[in-house]
């Protein structure tokens, strides 16, 4: 029986007041604890969520000298964690309030380079071409396709897209580094009083994996949820690459394009799944941005396998976001 009250009392926070925080696309829920012995957040992760990956990755990030929330108490079997409260100062909130984007994106790029400078822990799963192709199918073919095309994708279509994504990503699978997978402003916080890469608090890393680090830089500078000015994008990429001086820049640019094409196709369709399956139509507003970013990525030669298949099955005029389920009904 899951009981957050028992967990909080055992951790010494029984008298604290819970202030629920806005929920996002996952099943996890967060609440700020007011009146407890220390600033803390309650993470409530009911099944099918699992807090163990969060615990493991938090240990890795802290262990290499970067800023992940400290774990104050844990009950993995019931999906409860008590974690350090980094405040509400996410990069997303600061940007929305008018903060200088250049400063925040450069700080984020600096922290990302430091995160990628260390070998990933061996316990992380793979984020390779096969896995990324399956993840794309789980949104694009399983949800976007029937919503947009009016019928499920057939076996030949599925095979074509699976092969195209694997072929596009295959040249970049030799590089196996830490990949956060959701490294963007909503998951980064400004921590005043900390210097250098530690100034950026990193959260929501439970889906971290081993793959090409270009994926995370794409997540940052080609954000699915907000527009990033071209000059800010260029400055952040330059800061990252300068910090990782041993990177082949031309190869890295090609990897960014391939990762961007896969990510934007998957996420453009993810918004449809959130609407149709989870009843969260508010995310559909981000669909047009993802399709624009996808088209930009497809201009790079490295994305040719996917571009060719898309041009046959989903020409540019059909790359759109279906209406919300309530409107389509």
C-alpha cells in the first residue's frame, strides 16, 4: 500500500505542508514541502514509473562534480523520493521572465560539455539506432500515423522507417557517451552561489542512456517547446565544442543533424500520443515547431536515408499535427 504520509513521517517531514507542483508529460508527481527540516521536494512515481534509474544517475552526476539534487530519503519499492529542492529557477522560467538567453544557454552548454567529458556508467541502457528506431515507431507509427492517415501503418511502412532510421544513425554509433535525453531549459536550474558547470542544476535525468552526445546538444539548441534564436544556437554550440576540444566538428554536425531528424520526428508524434492516449491536448501546440525543425534537419546530407523514406510516404505537405482528439471526434 503506497502511503506518502508514512514515508514523510519516517523521513522527519511529517509536519511539512505539501504544495503540489505543475505536472508534466510523465506520470511522476512532485510536491514542495514547506515547514520541514530542509528545503525538499517529494517525488511520487507510481507504477509504471521506477525511481531507481533516477537514484543511480543522480549518484553519477554528483560523483563527477556536477549538480544533481541530493537524495534526502528514499523508498524505491513504493516510488517515493525526498530530494533536494533546487527552487523554481529553471532556465525555462527565467527565460519566460525575460532573462538574457545567451547567458543561460552558454551556461547550459558549459555544464553539458562537463557532463559529456566523463565516461558514462556501464549500467545505463543503450540509446543506439535500433532503440531510437523503436522509440520513433512508438510515437510516429503507433500514434501519429493512424491519427493523420486514418489507418494503421502496414508492415512494409514500418520496415521502411525502421531501416531508414537505423541507416541514418549507423555512422554515429561508434561514439558511446552519456546522453541525458531531455537536456533542455525546463530541466535545468540556475543555482546561485555555485560556480562554473556546477551553477547549472540538472534534473529529470532518469531516462539517461549511452549514445551519441550530439543528441543532448540538439535537445538544448533545437528545443521542441520553445524557439531558440539562430545566434543563440550558434553561440551555445560553439561554447560546447570549445569546451570539448577533441571533437571532430564536421562529424559532430552530421551527428547533430541525424539525431535532430530522429528526435523531431519522434517528438512531433509524441504530442499526438499525449493527446490521444493521455488526454493532454495542450502539448499539440508544439507540433508545428517540431515539424519545422525536422525539415531543417533533413536538409543535411547525413539524414538522407530518412529523408528519402519520408518523401515517399509523408511528403512535406502532409507533415502536420492532427487536430486534438476532442476536435476530431
